[in-house]
C-alpha cells in the first residue's frame, strides 16, 4: 500500500512554514543582533590603536588577571569535585541523595544577588564559616580574592556535575568489570578505563563553568571589596567606567569580554562535537 | 490484530539492575565518595542557603513580615513582577516559534543558529546591559537620536529593564523544546496534515501537546531567571530607589547600606521563588521522564 503514496511527499513538508521563521528572525534581529551590532560598531569606531591602548591599561589588565585567573582556579576545583559529586549521584546509593541532586541545581535557580548575599554572610569574618577560617588560619575570605573564588565555585559547580552525570550513567559497566577481572586495581580501572571516557564531558563542563564564572557579576560584586588591582573583576570595572561616563573605555573592555565569550562558545561547541564523536565510536 | 505492548521487564537485558558481586576495596570508596560529595555541596551550597533562611527569620516571623511595609521593597517587587510579566510571554512565543522552525529541519548552519540562540548564556550579563546602553542611551546610543526624538525613555527606565530581562532569558524555552521535537520526528504532524488540519491546528493540537512538559520546564526556567536577573538590569536601570530598582538590585543596595534585615527579607522572597521553581522543575522532570518512557515503550520503538 505504501507504494501508492504520491512521490512528492518524500521530503517531509515543513511544519508551520514561514511564520515561525519570521518570528524567530525578527525577534533575534531586534533582541540580539541589533544590540550586538551596536556594541561592535561602537568598539570598531575607537580604532585599533586606541582599542589596544584602552584594553591594556594596567587597571584593565589587573582585572583580567582577577577574573580569568580566579575563574580558572574555581572551575578546576569544580572539575575535581564535580566529578566526585556526579559519581556519588550515579554510582552510589545513600540517604539524602535526592536532596543532594536537588541542591546541585540551586545555583542555577537562585538569583545571583541572593547567592552573593548568602556567601558574603557565611564567609565574612563573623559568619558561620568565615569566623573559624579567620581564627584558625588568619584567612580572610569575604571582601578579598578567596571570596571571589568561592562565589565563582558556587555558580559554576552545576555545569560540571550536569555534563558529567549523563556520560557517567551511560558508561558500560562491563568494561570496568573486565578491567577488574584482568587484575586492575580500582584506581587503575578509574584512571585507565573510566576517566578517558569521561574526559570530554569533564572538559566541556569545566569550560562552561569557566565561561560563566568569568562573566559572573551579581554574586561576585557583593563578596568582593571591589578594590582595583586587588579583587576587582572585569564586569565591575565596566560598570565603574559607565558610572564615570567613560563610555569608550567601557565599550572596549566590554568588547574584550564579548570576544572571550564568542571564543569560549566556539571551544565549548568543539568539545561537545568531540565528546559526541567519542560516544558515537562506542555505539 | 492486537498490538502487543512489551512490559518493562521484557524491554531488554539492560532494564533491571542485576545484583553485583561484592568486590574488595570498594566499600571504602563507596562511603568516602558520597561523604566528600555531601561535604563539598554542603559547604559550597547548602550552608549559604540555610544562612539566608536563618538570617531572614533570626528575630522571628513578625520582624520578617514588617519588612514588607517598606515602600522601596514593594516598589522593587512590583517592578520585578512587571519585567517578568512582559519578558516571559514574549520569550515563550519566540521559544516555541524558534523550536518549531528549527527542530524539524536540516539546513546549513543549523548548529551555528543554535549557538547564536545560546549566546546570552555565555555573554556576561554586564556586557548585555552595556550593549543596550550603547544602542538606546540618548547621548551615547546608536539609536540615541531616534529614541530622543520619539521622546522615549529606555535606559534608566522600565523598558530598558524589560529588554535586559528578555535578552538574558530568551534561550531557555527554545533549548528545552528543540531536543524533544528533534527526538520525536514528524509522523504525527504529517498524519494530522493529511487529515486536513491547518498549520495552526497542527501546532495547537499535535505539536504543543507533545512538548507540553518541556515547554512548561522552559517556562519555569525563564521565569526563575527573569525574576532574579541582576547584572544586565544593574547596568540599564540606573538603580533609582523606589523607581527603577528591581528586587535583586534592592537586595544588594539594602545590604550595602547596612539595612541587613531588609536585604535578607527580600533575599528570602527571591530564594523562596527559587526553591518553588526547583520543586516544580523536579515534578516536571518526572512527568517528562514518564512521557519519554511511554514513547520508548511505543510498539514501533
């Protein structure tokens, strides 16, 4: 009977032709491309020499070091502990597992201002954790660089956990069992059999978390003392420049961050393609 | 002819977990890993969250409720709700339109278009706000002259706040719905179309019901983010107390001005919304799983 179907049905007809497309492109144009274009035009208007000069003032470079450096530290910490948390969620059974699972999403759901307030309160010198840390090690967390790192850790943790978790779940238990049968220790099995398969996912999660941590403003601005050359992050510098009506400097530094975002998006996509190819090979 | 629906047990060898043999050396890591995970999440996430609750109610329920007599807090709450009420429907329409337009097609640059839709997730919210200032500011903006001659106020006013909220939240819906539509294929829509349904009917009666939970999930994420957006709104709002201050901005402002109780009161409202959205999300996730499982047991699969 199927042979009787007319041939022109072969390429499936488009679902809702044209209207969804029109809405999509108009919306994207007005909401995304127009502001993006305005920013790029303004940045281009500065000229290459001026751009370079304003992008590399000592003040700006100091904030890059804080933003990009501490975000790297935070995402690496999460690269390790995120895998541990994902492992606990997938491979173990223990009371409170559901709560742990739900808590992982809290940094996504919690407004960054609330996160900033919460972290500042906990890690300030009279807070629940800040006080013991200060008394025992003389470590000042809130209103200093460690606080900025803690805030970045907080907001980027879900990225690693949620990227590693599905891959870990899809791993074939047989491979590990084979490895044990052949006499490998659990550590060897983890390092030689499990970790290589998880690696693209871990890297992807770390990259996403890193990108988010670099751009984060709300939680960091509250826990940082915002002192230039100490713990001032780049987004805060942009806002300070705007408040001083130095629009050019704000535009240039904003463009630097924008270029970083575009690059990181590219890297994340490439990592995803890599990870998919890796999984595809197994199947 | 009867259609045999396989039960879960007969679904395949991977369906039911098999008892695993006890292995030496596993018990230590089986205890240690969950312990480390719980400790880490406890210190990084749970403790700060509990601190907000504890601080907000530190003097009992009465003083907490008194916070809501504050004129500034209420006007901030109102502005936040207005921005959300405009942004969420706009983004829902866009998200569904984009999903139906993109998911069922294969074309050059599809991956690129999906990345473009994801852009607001990777751009710093501050840069999003800056983009709007550089476009609409009457003195510095690219469209400054147009805005001025029309007599609009966008920057330092509510339209700017709404726009900022829309930009940072628009990817959620499309992202949740697109994978589901791609997974499902278009047989049902095709059937509806051959039976004479119009595009609009196909959308309302076939497409939308099949993605309802994913769309709801996207709606929850959009709303939660719209209520809590800080960075982008901070840049465009001007942060004028009682006028262009949203609730998240109010939290920061109150804390900076040593009005700690007000800050924690407002934070508790936002935190409560976040927790409700998390619970809803869990519920919707479970419904989504059920739908997916039902699709998998489908006789064809």
